[in-house]
């Protein structure tokens, strides 16, 4: 499947007459052929209209048929072979091993949702049988299930050109829910986006689904995304990116005639609490682990540990010394785009120049001088609490260590903390009493709490929560990773006193899908 | 427990210095003692602060302890005895039988959520065990559960002085989720509100819970509610009422520094499709059932059937004749407040005066001339589709019959329909093919679809959905009635690699709460 610089609208390759743009080879800086064209209003209308036509058919497929489609998408992505990995490496500047792992993750994610569909409990089938003889008021037969919300707009993310882009977590969970998807590709990796979109369109054809199940639109700016979110035919939005962009989309969605949910994962500083006993017992190991986590993939993860809290002690001094050494050895890294690289450099410099902030270590510079240099900065708890700007996320390989005077500061810092995707506790047995006091506060502030690990590396599984209270997510009760992500795109419908012939399959008495059901309040296996 | 005209803030009876207001005896029109005072800013702050203090304790109670509390609330409400029923009848003008039934419903609702807590699957416990030897990347131990969102603001509704007011569905589900509740009472039934609040405060004391678990605030206008929704300590809102009021609250919530979810059930016209064969076979029975449903409780239900669609036929003519007869015999009814009564009269008159709308029947007038008279109006499908105003809800005993030229009109009317709480199909076997064509459209537009019943009467059970796509609800994926309503006030938290001592009870290996768990993707019973 060769890329031609096209959008894919209901399976058709389409270009517009507007000004072209390209991806870039992040190493050479050279533009990469082919060039791409932004969608015009008619392309948005057509993609959404086709999605709307596909919706009633697609959402009423049997879960097994939709599972087969998701597995077919996975197969088609793998069939793209090395060409996909090479293109994504070139466009993102991310290392081969990372991109190859990300492809596996993308494929496994599609297969996980296929398994969720086959298992069937996502349908949440509930049956309350009729009680015709109930004194006072007879009860009718009531049955409910979850159905798809409608066409979903998905925004490709710059930092996961595969796993949070065209066929990433948002797309996989929306398709699993029975929602057609219109993707607005991230302009930093258009070739990767077109390749993956071709794979999805091939799966749509092979499974003989309505063509509108999937479309891909391009834009070099923000106009197409904004129009898509305000389009009456779109019923929900999946987004991963910056706070400013996420909030702009949420505002558009809130102000529509018919408001729709925006599931925006807007990043996080992911504080790490370094407890005293842990620092004492294994400060050196912690320092090396921390340095690796904060600089992994040039720090371009939503779960990058941008903040650490520790109490002043000799153990902390050794920790900082080892960490500084490790950071100083980290080579400068090419970031996803030159714009991201520029933003990182100025944000890190600004933080370094803030009152009461000191630079403890800087990573290596490269020959160009433009690649991202790692940074370890430090400040005091008092200073940190006085200046909210210090708690803002910097997207890149930079972390701020906040030195506390006592363990009491931990509680205060936790209480003042904004919503986070993750919070990490590095602790030993002796730290447990303090951790137990902190935990109720942290549970209220984060989607995921880790002990003795680092927050980078988000497992795609059933228990994962990759979301968190605002501003980490626009909807703090949602996750964009893991099987629970399907819930964002479902809603319940209740059928009262339906004749058997009219009941949807999942709700029929003989349980044709063999799913777990809640019958008169009792869970019954499938 | 005597009422004293007080708010209840963390169990303390409080009055302000502001201008007083009272409830009214809806029959005599006389003010009812005692008088009540609106909350000042300090009362709102105090109630929310106490709720915030109570939250970490309350949400971490065992589910069984919270179930005991809900059952205690139910007992305390029943212990109020006839005085509660009498006061609610006086303040609402609703008949004794209705209020007495509503008290049962309120109590049963609290007990249903107690049962949900004891059953435990609401916790949605998920465990993905560590895979330390997985090639490539070891998997850590990951466990997740649902926890409460935080303090919830609940608005009492005028039309359910018990079941959707101080201890109604929103309060019961929020408390079940572990969220303290601050209620803004509806000013139409302050005495009823104070009585129920006293019962809840007694339950808080008996169960030795933090006093901030429940508070009650008053206002004669909208300022207190607005301040409550904008208060940083409030984390979610439950509301039942008009579209205008619901949207005003949603707008405030969206514009907060930290936006919060507003679960507003904003009413509906609840269309009834009268299929040809059903009209032919049992038109007379349908007409009597329809008349009873539309005039029940003066039409003051969110599920009142304000709209009916039928194809022109001799059977329809007989149906209309019988329906007109039945409507003409309905006595004028006292509505919940004189303001609601006035709004109904002018809205019905305005609809009647609309181009192409005819009055088919009017109910009886009463001696005062101010009680609500039932109305049956009619128009054509063409006219209805041309004037969107005709599809708006009129809160009261009024319905508009839309006469179609052919069955094709049904599909068109369904497609043009706004989001609804309910849609009803009156059908016989011969109507099934047409109904099957309509169903996919209706599923996308309504929270509940009924066959051969009437939408009034909302069963509180597991399969119930009382919500629906916008504008029926501000969040079309939620329900405010039934056990699923608890989900509105929960969010997931994931615990990675936690030492057993620090893990919340629900997630511990030995399953101390004996709840169903999803372990490595497999449902395991409790």
C-alpha cells in the first residue's frame, strides 16, 4: 500500500486544493514526500455524513463481528511491515525499538478490545423481569444494555504516532463501542497516518462494513479539528495533547447547540514522592531509575515524572549527586517536532530562571545545539507552594526536585496538588505510616498511584486508569488507556415490555451472545 | 421532630438574617408556618467545607457501613410518620395516595442502593496480576476500583417533593457512592425538606458519621444554587427540572476553573407512536390509557406523554373521539405552585393559538378558574415538522396529537425528534415490521423505549434508564433513576505495585468485601 498524500474519506483517497504541507525527516530536517492537503468544509461534511450512515449498521453488528473487524485492523497494520515502522521513525525522530514496541502495543490494544467484545460484559445487560402480580403496582419487564454513542472525532497525538494516533487507543475503543471514527491526523506524522488509515480502510473492505466506519482528515493547523468538534453529526471526541488545545476543544463542544463529551487527556507533571527510608536504603538505584524515566523518549510522555518531592537529609544529598551525574550523561535528543523542541528549550530556561530555582544538572548538548538537553532543577517546598507556575508541566526531559523541611510538607504538597494522571510513591517499610496518611489525599488527585516504580510505561490492561481529575483530564472519571476506555463511547438504553421479536439480540431470553447478565439484581454468568 | 424553619448545616439548625419565605397550602392558598430564610455565602462555605472534611472518612467506610447508613436514613424517614405525608400533600397539592406512594419509593430507593453496596459490583474491582517474567517488559501488579468523586450538590425538584428532593434519587446515589451531599431545597416545599433533612441528620448521628455528610440549604431564588455549583469544594451536581435552569447550572459548571459534571435531567415530551394495527384493534382502550397517563398528577411528570403520532384512518378518528371524551371529563387540577400553574395556562394557550393547531378537547374548569385544565390538541405532520416550537415540552396535562398522512411520516418524525427520556410504541403484531424499521432511530434518541404501556411510572430497578440524549439530559450517558445512577458519582483509581498493607480493602488479595472481581480479564464471583 503506497502512500499518495491523500485523506481517506469512506475509503476514497481525496486531496483538496488548499496549501500543502509535509512531514519532516527529524534527523536530516528534510521534508518527506508526498505532500498533504488540509480538508475543506466539504470533506468534513462528507466524512461525518458517511460516519452517520454507517453508525446504525456498525453499532448493531454482533460483538463478535466487531471483534473480527478489530482483529482484521490489527492484521492489516502488521501487514504494512517495516515500511510503517521506518516511516514513523523518520517522522517522529523516535528510536526504532520504541516505534516497533509502539506498533506491538497498538496491535495488542486492538486485540484487547476484540477480547472485550467477545467477553461481552461491556454490554452491561440488565434484566428486571415483570412482576405482574406485585401488590399496588405491577412491574413491567425492563431490560437494558449499552449501545454506541454515535460518530466519534479522534485527534492523533504527536507523541504516540501509532498507539495514540490513527488506530490508537481512542479509535480502538470507539470502534469497539460501535462508533464510526473520523480521525484528524496530527500534522507531524502524515505519512504514518495515511499508512495506518489505508490498513483500516482495507479492514473495512474485507469485513464488508459500510465505508463510513472510518475516515482520515488532514490539516496543518487547527481549523479542521475545530470544525469537526462543532459538527452536529459528531457525538463525542477523543483527544490527547496539551491543556490549551484540549480546553479549546472542550469549549467548542460545550457551546454546541447539542453539547457533546470531550475526553481530553491533557497531560500531567506526575509527582514522585521520595520517602525518607527509601532514599536511605536505595538512593542510588532510585536516582538511576529516576534519570532513566525522566529522559526516556526525550521526556515526551504524558506520564513523565516532571516533579519530585523529598525531605532534606544526607541520603537526599547522595541521591541528588547520583541523579545529577546520571542526567549529565544523557545525550541531547531530537524531539517530535522542531516546534516542540523550541517550546521545551524556552520553558526549561524560564523555569531555570525562576526565583528560587536552581539548575542541578544539565544533559549533553549535541552538535546542532537544537536537540533537547535534559535538566534537573531544584527548589524548596516553601518556594514551590508560593509560585503555582512551578507546578506546570514542561513537555520534555526535565524534572523539578522540591526539597521539603519535614515530612509534614508532604501532606501539604499533596493537598495543594492539581489533578494528575499519576502519582508515584518510592517507599520502604518504615515509610508506610506516612504513606498511609498521604494516600486518601492522593486517591482524590490522581488516576493511578504507583509504589516503587516509575510512571512512564502505561500497561494496556483491564485495571489501567490513564486519566485523572482535572486538569489531567477534561473528564476525571474516564480513562483513555485500557479496556475501561470503551465506556466513554457507550450509553445505556432501556427496553420496557418489548415483544421478543423486537428485542435486540443481547437482551433476548435465550442469551444468544452468552454474556454475563444482571437478572433481578443477581449476576448470572454467560 | 418539629420543624423550626431552619437550614441544617452539618446537623446544626441555622437561620440567616435575609428576607423570609414560606411554603403554601396549595388548596387554601395560605402561607404555611414556619417561615424560612435563604442561605448566605457563609452558610454555603460552611456546608461545603464540612462536606469536604467528611468526604475522606465517608468514602472510605466499608460498603456495608454505608449501606447501614442508607437503611437508617430510610428508617428515619418512615419514623416521621403521617406528619411528613401531610406536610408534603399540603405544600405540593398532590393527592395523599400519590405522596404516600412517593414516600415508599423514596425509602425503597435508599434500600436499593444499600443492596447495591452490599452486592459490591459497583466497585468494579479489576486485578491484573504481575507478570514479572513477561518477555520484553515485565508487567507490574495493577488493581483498580471505583471511588467517590467528592461533595455533591443536589437540587430538590418541585414535582417529586420526596423522591427527587432532599433524600431522593440524586442524594441516595451520591451518598451510596461515598459522596457527602449539600442539598439546595426547592422553595415550594420547605417544610417537607426540613423534615426529611432532620431524618437524614438523625441517621448521620446514629451511625456516628462526620456531620458534614449531609447539609440542607434554602433559597427562595436562584443565587444560592448558582453559588453552590460554582463553589470549588463541590465536585458534581445532580438536578431535575427545566431545560433553562439545567443549562444555566451546566454553564456555570463548565466555566469554573475546575469544571465539574452536571447531571441535569431536563424533561422531555415523550412521544407516543400509535401504530395503525394497534389503533384498529384496541383504539378505545388506548384512548382511555392515554388520557389517564397525560393527566395523571396534573401532567407534572418528566415522562408525561406530551406528544403522539398516528396515521390518518377511521380507527384514529374513533380513538380521538374516545380520547376527547375522556379528556373532557378530567377535573381541573391544582398544580405544584401558582407559578407553574400560570406557566402551564399560558403555554397551553399559546400552543392552541399556533398556526395549524386545533384544540380537540379541554378538561373541566374549577370554581377558581385557576386550576390546570387538561388539553388535547392536534396538528398535521407537515405543520409539526415546519415549526419546531410545537415539539417543545409543556409541563402539565396537555398533549399534542400529530396526524400523519402515511407510515413513512413515522420515520421522518423519528429522525427529526430531539433527545427524549422515553419513547412509547403502541403496536400489534402487524405493526412489527414498521416498528423494526423505526427502532434503530429511536434507540439513538431515547433513554427508555416502551412497548404497549405509558411512560409515566418510572420503576426504580437495575435496568431502568431515566436519562436520554440531550436535551433530555445534560449527560446523555447517565440515568438519574435506578441502580446505575450511582455511576455518576464514581471515578476509577488504579493502584500499581502496592504493598498489601497500603492497598484499599476492596483490592486486597483475600477479597475481604467478597465482591465480584475481574481478575486477568476473567470475571470471578465474590
